[in-house]
């Protein structure tokens, strides 16, 4: 009897471990096979349920990362973080809209939301150094007469690691640009997501 109960307990633990995703994420993952286009409503679910979207993930570092703040079926607000140079990381808040099963830039003026920190010790950059950095960024940013939009192909999921992987595709002025394809690893676990580094 004891061995029988132990076997049942082990089965339950294994089954529970295999269902690491929260139900909304599990429902999305269950819909897709590799390389299938993800419906924008399911993209929204992944945004809402995620801790961080890590682009070009390598050795627990990201080329850049998104943290989604508010998401509905119309638009999304999110914080983008990346390394600005060898000394500083920056982040800023941006907004995008869902359109034609894609998420598109909205023309939001994000420059004034920029914050920065030291890459060495995460000390905040403030005062005149931050002001000068914003001006430097603004001098390099142009506003093209086009909509940059993105959609996503499903690549896979790892329930034990609590991550989902998509391929982000970019459309510039409505034209697909395959050179801009980038793999995004979506971390659902907050402690794991918070420990990701921005790669320079």
C-alpha cells in the first residue's frame, strides 16, 4: 500500500511539474505548432501574462527587452530596456496599437520617458547627465513617414523553464523585412526575468 501511494504521489508531482504555465498561457501554447502565425489576441495574452520579453537571448542576456505594462485588444504600453553604451543601460516607455493582426508603432513621443542606469552597479543616472543623454538620443532619432509593425510566429515552449519562444517579424511601410527577424524568449517567471542582463 505504501509503495502504491508513493507511486501515485510521484505521478501527481510529475504531472503538476509538467503544467508549469498559468492557464491563460497554457491555453495559448496548446493552440499552436511550430512556425504558425500567432493571433494578435493570443499575443496580447502572452504580453499580459509575461514578466519580460527577451530579444536574441544568449547566456541569460538580451539584446533588448520589453516589459508590458498595460495590454488590451486595442493597444499596449510597455517599457523597453537595452544597453546604450558600455557604461549605461537605458529604458523608456512606448505605446503601440494592434492593427491587421500586427502590433504597430503609434508615434508616441517616448524621449521624455527615458531613464538610465550604470551598467556596473545599477546606480541611476540623473540631473544634467540624464538631460544630456536624452538630447543625444533625440538627435539620433528620426520619425519616418511609415508604420513599423510586427507579427509573431510560434517557435516553441518549455513549461519547466516557464518560457515561450516566438519569432518576431518586422514590416516597414507594410513590406516584410526578413533581415529584421529576431527570436524572442518570453519569460513568465518574475525572478528569472529580473535577473536578465542587457548585452552590449
